[in-house]
């Protein structure tokens, strides 16, 4: 299904590198705002750096795929040398597919993690990679995301008719 995530987890920071390695994941593509950092924070989080180091030690590359502009993303990620794709135009899958191909990875080796069904999960599903929905880090959003959140409530209702979307501390089938 277009909006159903393959997996859910309460936060990207609970991803278990051993589980990712078991699944053959070589790259975690992540949204930035409300997935790695609160959308209104311009300073990087210590947790993000720790996650990047933990993934790197396991041989897994962290790459941010964001609809934000390069200036905003670079300000946050460049001090930690985290790769990114700006203006990704999610839910279109092209940025995910292009980056995956540049890295020489197969679809099943990439996991797209994000906090929005309409952008992140849809883009990951359209790109054919593993999709992981996380809870937003904070409850507020930029004005343009509020529209998506309203539509997401409707989508969550219909997803729940077949199988509710729930979050745990470990990867769970969505």
C-alpha cells in the first residue's frame, strides 16, 4: 500500500544496528525535521551525531533526504559530515532512487525513515525501499506540514481498518 510503512518504531534513535545488519541494510535515508531534529531547532542534536557514529561503526551510512533547502540542511549536518540531498521533492521517489544508485545499493539495502506518511513513507514506498515511520519528535510543525498532518489523520483512519499503525521501541511491521 502506498502509505503503509513497512515498519514502525517510536524514534529513529532506537534503531538497532544489529537488526539493520541482519536485514542487510547498508544505508539509512532519513528525513530531517521532526525525525532527526525538532523542526524549529537550528542547532544539531547530540543524539543525531551519536546515531551517525553508531551506524558508521556498523558499516551503515546515514543520509538525510529532505525537502528543505541546502542552506538549512547544511548548517545542521555539515559539522558532522552527514551526507544529504536537499529539495528532494518527496513524495516523489527520484531523490531516493538517485542517491541509492549513486551509492551502488540495491533497493532492499536501503531504509527510508521519516515522520510523515504523505512525504517520507510514500516516497520510500514508491522508490521500493524499506520504509519506517517514526513518531514526530515534537507535536508542532511548520505551517505547510500542518496540512499534511490533517490528511494523515484520514489516512491513519483507513489504515487502522485493516491493521492499526502502532509504535514500539523496536522495529515492528507497520
